[in-house]
């Protein structure tokens, strides 16, 4: 495979309005170990970010908690003023240290964090902002009302949710139009199958996080390994191709801080799986 263009993945319109290429980029891994602090190789991380527009990757997902704040600031340093790019960010998780995440869905906190993200990214309005988690200690209506306020005030243009059920989407939809849902989903983790099916029916963008967790399926001689060999690809590339074929609303965001790995991920957009290969991989999961 030689094609290195995310446009081969097809397009999707966020909120029926902002068109993006479906294979995006997750900016969590451009931080340090445990998603904490600066990346080990800052220069290489910046090179990877600057490579994104050259590969037509125009959908980038980040969060205020990545670093915290490190990811948003690196994106600004590398890519501002984001011509032709959609930078999506999130709030609702606080950080106490490496690999430590605590929900905070207080209205004032969410609103202030969204405004801070605007400042850190260097934008007047965030095109897509997502509630990183629904905080079980705060009334849901308070959290959804905060999102509504951000939309009404023009701080954000479109809003999404993360790690939610179909019932959660229904409830949030009473307050605002849900543009995207970001749930854990990959070839071997189908816990959000019902949510994906609902998003497909409703035209809601589905952003699978942890998209490359193929686990033991990557072992030599496995079905995934054989399909990868047939396409002269890696198992990870085939796992991404499966996601893209699974639903037209699927927006995978594989992340990395390395240029070579980024290019390998983008090459997956050109892989076209047959119906038989799709069925075999789906049965595996």
C-alpha cells in the first residue's frame, strides 16, 4: 500500500454541517507517560502533528485533561490557526496524577474549562466540545444544562458525549442536539454495539476510543493476521479498516506521537475489506 491520504476513509458531517475525513487523530498520546506532562520526545510529537494536514487528517480529538492542558497547547503550537481542521476537545475529568482521572460535572467547572480550552487552543469558538464523562455525583440536568449554556453563549458550536448509553443520549437530547458520541469500541470490545447502532440510525458521529486494541487476535496465524497478510498490511491497519467499514458514522481516532506510526495508521484508509473478510473479523470479536 502506498496511499497516504485520510480522504480515502470517506467523509462525515459533524452536526450535519462540518465535513471531515472519517479517519481522524487522537491527541492523547502526544503527552507523557500516564497521559501526564510533556511527551518524552516533544520535537517528534510536534512533527507528527504538523504532518496531519499533509495527510488530509482534518479531525483531531483532544481534551483539557490530556497532560492536563499539554495536548491542547501542543496542538496550538503545531497547527494554529487550524485552516481546514476541526479540533474537538472535551472537559469533565480532572487529573490527580499519572493515570488518575476523576469526574467533575459541576456547571461552573464545565463552563470555565470550555472557556479555558478556547484560550489554550487560540480559538473564539470550539467547533466540537464533548462532555468527557457524566459525573454520577452531580445531577445530570445540571451537566446537560451547562452544555446548553455553552451552545447558547457561542462558546461551542456542536456538542457531544463520551462513555454513554442510548438512554443517556436520549436524556441529553432534551437539552441539546448530540452531534457525536465517543465510547470505547474496537474489534474485540463490542460493549457499545447498541450505542453504535443507534448512532448509525440517527446520523450521530461515533468516535471509538482505544480503536487498536486487537489483543490476542494479532497472533501469528490468526484470521486477522491472515487477512492482514493478504492486504500486505499490519493487523492494526486491518482493525482500523474494519472499523471504517462497520458504519458510515464511525470516526476512528488512532493516536501516536511518532510520524512513522501516524503514516502507518493513515495508510489503513486505503484498505478495502471484502464482505467475507468483514464477516470473518466480526465473528472474531
